[in-house]
C-alpha cells in the first residue's frame, strides 16, 4: 500500500514538472516569436505605429472580460497609475520595438530585450533607493559589456547609422525595468494578472486612436499583404501579449517566480532562430556576445548564498516583459 502511494506521488510530481516545462517552452516560443511577427507586419504595408497599435488593441480586446469586473472596484486615481504603468510596460515599448525593427534585425531586437532584468536593477537603484549587493553590480557590468560587444559586432549598424534604432530597443527595456519597480512599489497589493489586463485595456484606447489617425481603417483590405500584416500584428497582440501574460502568471503561481523568470534566457534564443529562418544573419561572434550578456543577466539576478534575510531592501522580482 505504501509503495503504491509512493509511486502515485512520484508520478504526480513528474507529471507536474512536465506541465511546467511545457508551459515554459510554450511561453518562450510565443515571446521569442514576437520579434519576427513585428518584422512580418512591417514588411507587408503597415507602418510601425499601425503594427504596434494593432498589437495593443488586440491584446486589450482579448483581456477585456478579465479587466472589466476588476476596473469597477478600483478608484479613478488608481486607474490612472495603472494606465501609466501599462504605457511604460506595454504601449510605448511596443512602438519603440516596431520603429527599431524598421531598420534592425528582429534577432538583434530579441537579444537586446534580454537586458530587461538589468534595467530592473538599475532603475531600482537610481529611482527607488534599492541597494544591490556587489555580485549584482558585477552582473550588470558583464551584461552591459556583452551587449556593447554585440552592437560592435553588428558592423552594418555603423555604416547605415542604425545604432540609434538599436538604442530604441534598449530604451524600451529601460521602461520595462522602470515599470517593474513602479508595480513592485506602488501596485504590489494588486493581482499582477488583473493589473496587466486592466493596463492593456486602458492603453488599447490611445492605440485605437493612433490607428484612426494613421488611416489604418481606410486601407484596402483586399490586398493579401495587408491581410498578412494585420494577421501578424493581431497574433502578436493576442498570443504574444494576452495569452502569454496568462501563461506567465499560471507558471509563476504553479512553478514559482524563479522558474518563470528563466524565460529571460530562452527568449533571445528563440528570437535568433526565427531571425535566421527569416533570412537574417547571425554569426558565432554574436553568439559569444549573447552568451556574455546572458551570463551577466544570470549573475545580476542570482541570489547570493551569503545574503542574510532582512539585511537590505530586496530588489523586486522581474516579471517578464509583455513581449
């Protein structure tokens, strides 16, 4: 009887672990594919502003049933803060990534997105009086060095002046980091999933206005390229933002934040694979730079073994950017 119970427990544990890894791989695939979906939308008759706006509107519509009941219980001033959080964590970065990908590879954008945990720490130190241990500082330096080497390796960026576009991606990751600290400081009593849903629904309003201003609704939808671009941008919002957000919070709840945050390391790899399939170049030198960068991210986010509980104000855990 005892052996039976033991076998049942082992089977249940293995099954649970398999489910966690399936969700992890699915989340990595969805978020890592976001960057090539932007590129497909941009390469088929839509502007950067239209692709980004469609993404936010699609995500907002999918999450509307979740957000509406929650919005009724939140006061107006709180909703304004949630709107600002959504603008920093979703709306503005969506435009920055799309504008950047008009000139740079999707694989480079996906790789630089991996800097988000670094900027969670840096913005926490600069604006929220957080005190990182020395190990995190070394991790930041290693990650920044890796990203700098990666940009130097992309020699064509210098020739075409596209370093400024790569800087837009880095600025987007800074906004992601700032938003995580805002949520951890001012909105920590709200459910993270409900918070993301409300933020996306609220930010879908200005995104829809941008679609109207840019003339999206006057475009000819009998064009195959237009339909493909609209489908890519909508899929980006539905899967890459709304569905991925749900999967992420399920993973955090069932497997823990540390396991879920490991998706940070998988996203650039998936983005690079899609970039290569899409015809973008990726060299061994760039792979080495990526390894250096992700090593820095790991060092910066690893909890020191000697760290004593309660000796310093802890850094907020990174909730993966809604890519």
